[in-house]
């Protein structure tokens, strides 16, 4: 199924076939105002072709060059050969997978996870999109730690949020290029918070610097955001 956005200009009734299709392609689709600017080329669209053109080593994207483990391949083959699995899965995910996740991660969370606590997503990007859509209202504020993976900004905008930026700063050294020296300035984080703050996107290891926040740092950040 192809979805063609409605345009402001109607197709001339006298144009059919190839001429009509060409007219449709030449019209500019009217995207939602909140998405304007997101149609510009991303860093991936610029850097990847350049890396290929100049035969550079592309450290910006992960391209695994090894085969998946045999047990995973065999399990996939068996799954696609079972006709009982050739149907829609429950929207939350396959019950057996959910049960495995709850039993595996309950000890890590220090409580008993139940099936209603788990939703299976198509990768982390899908999970992030659902989180933004579920918790952010138009006009809410989202805090992003700079630098950040570009998908965070786009998904915040999709949700209608206003973005506040807090940079990672090198507070330990001016010469050594080491992500362990990067820290969040707690005063800057406090200044970015407001009564409209809805989400803080904080991942460890941090993407893209690789910075791993220690327990003390996480506790200090938690103390600021829970005031």
C-alpha cells in the first residue's frame, strides 16, 4: 500500500496516465509544520556516501561483518517452518518471549516484573518512539545531553516537544581525549529543568561518546531531577 499525501493543488482533470503521474510527482507535499527541517539530509546521508567515495573507514555506523551464531540461525529456520507461527503476534509480543524477559530481568529490577510491564518493540528506535509518544504532550520540554544520536531530536519534535540542551563537558582534562573525563554540569542541568520538563534522555554508555556514567554520577543526576 502506498500513501500519497494530499496536496493543495488538485490534479487537472484533463491530464491522465503518465502526465497525471508526473504532475503529482512535481507537487510539493504539505508535511506537518512540526516536522519542517527534518527533511534535510542527516549526517548519515552525508557521511556514508563520502566514506564510500573516498574509501574511508566509517566509524559512524555499525555494520557487523560476522555471521550470527548457529543456534540463532537454526531457531529462525525452525520458526519460519512452523505454520502455527505464520500469523499475527499479540501486539505486546509473543507470550513466551515476554515470560522469558520477565523472569530474566526481575532480579535486576529488584521486583517481580509482570507481563503488563513488558512490550516487545522492533529495536531501540521503536521503543524510544513509543516512549516519546506515550509520555510527551505538545508543548512539553525534553532534555537532550549533547552530543546526541540524531534520532532523539527528531522523535522529540514528532511528539511536539520543545528541546532543551545540556552539554557534556570535559571537567577533568583539557588535553586527554577520554570519554571518562566527560560529565554533566549539574548546575546547567538544573537550569534546563522547568515545570514543563517531561523527559530527560540519558543513556549509558552515552551515544555517541561512549561515556559510562558511574553510580555516583547517576545518583547526583537523579537528585537534581527529583527535586
